[in-house]
C-alpha cells in the first residue's frame, strides 16, 4: 500500500514545511524502515509511506502500522503532523522541490489551468496495490481481476470520499481531489475502456495519452510538449526518437483510477482520518482475493456496467458519494461481502471491527467520511 498524507505544522498552519525540514525529520528513521516501508516526499510536501510487499493483507497492515507509528513520532518531535484528509484546502498549491520531473509536470498542467498543480501539491490518498493475477480464467486471473477492479472502482471512490467542497454551482462534492483529477488531462486520468483483453486496452490507452514531459540532456530543461501522444512520438513526430526510458516515464505519468504497474494500483481512494486507511486496504483485498466476495461484488455492480453510464458513474461517485442510490446499494452489498470474507482470510479482530464500524457509520447510512466535514448529506438521489 502507499499512504500519502498532507503534512502540517499546527503552530504555522498556513506555512508549507520545506523539503529540507521534512527530510531531516524522517532521516533518522533509516531507509528502509524497520517494517520494510520507504518514505518519499511528494511535490507539495506531502509525505508518502510505501509499504513493503506483504505475504498477506494482515501482514502488510501490521508492518505498515508499525512503520507509520515511527513516522508520526519522528514528525511530532519536529512539531509536524500527518493530516488524514484527501485534499489540503487551506494552502495555495506550491512546489517545494526543484526536481526537473515535477517542474515539467507542473508546467504541463499550468497550460490548461490550476487543477493539475493542486492535485500535485495538495492531494493525499490511500493506494492499495494488489497482485495483477495469473493467466487463468477465474477470479485469480488478471482478466477478471482487472475487470472487477474497474467495476467496483466507483463504489470505492464514493464510499471513501474524504475531500468535500461546495462547487460554484452550489452542489456539494465529496471527493474534490478526484473531481480535480478528472478535470485535468482526460487522456491520462479517465479510466480505460473496458475490453476482454486488459493488455490491449491498456496499450491503446497508453498510446493515445498525451505526453506530459520529454527529458533532455543536462543542462537543458525538460521539454513540455503540446498535444503530442505517445503513439505520435513512436511514429516519429516528436522532437527526437522515443526510447524505452521515455515510454516508462510516460507510463508513470498516467493516473487513471486503477493503474496496472506489474500489479494493480487502486488510486481512487481519498486518505482517511486516524488509522482509517486500514479499512480500504482490507475491503479491496477481500473483494479481489476472496472468490465468494468477488462474485457478490460483480453481481452488485451489474447495474453500473453500461458503457453509457461509465464516466457518469465515476463523476457521480466523486460528486455525490453514497448520496447516489445506485452506488449506495452496490456499496452496501460489496462491503457486507468484504466483511464476511475477512474472517475467512484470517484478518485480525481489530481489522474486522474497523470494517464493521465503517459500515455502520457510513455505508449502511448512505454516507462517506466527507459528510463528517460538511453540512448533513441531502436525501439519496435517484439513480
């Protein structure tokens, strides 16, 4: 898993801690951390803890919880804390690094507006990373796992939304982080089209996506192209021939809700308060790795699969959360199935209790964590 947090100094809440201060605060912890996790500092000063690969969901949670406790303690010694929110709304987006890659990516986003820089500098998420699957045709196979990840994605986004904002129209959004992401470069942020062959679908998506940056030899700055797709570049229309490094760099800039990176990354989940990150890790693992839960989740999302509804469901998830009745019904079925699967998977009593409490407090009531940070949720919308 990858746990990304907004970092704040309560004594100076509107100031953004420098990269030097953040680096010094975590340097004494070592690399990797005792549990195998590694720390990186994101463009706006968010701190990301990337766990080691766990042999099981429970093992991964246990070692990551230990590493996270050490990180929190180290930051606290310097007067800093980690905020469990999906979006920092109190500070203007600002890069704290001069790394050429981040500078070029910010310049690419700045051409079309402020949304991309805000996502880079002020957003925080829980990214659950699971095995992509084998070559079989069952629920352990990569074809069905990719399909199921896409099917339950809007449900996960709606259930764990934790970055509320009132839009200019007056409508409340529950995941402003994801609304902003969808509002940047659609060729790199929307979900790929569904296909019987995930490899073909992802290849077409990557080739059709716009190139965000082109590395040039030092001391020249990185180029920020306009409208150049990876397909165009490979066909000779770029400033120079594309290399394998260029293609790998391009793939790293693609940020759809679910991204294949040799494994499956679930990127649609806002960061949660406290130790709430445990719940999405447990729920996603249960739905993907337990065949009974997977079957239930597939059936529960059947009514969300129409290609005509597809992008609407992602937007509805980010804007309305579980205030959308179709998503709320699917979420309750999925979360109930996940809770049942956790005991079969040997999850600890603490993990099972956390999931049960989340269902009682949010999913069963058609609410998400964002509703705790705003006015009472409106009545459920008709699907």
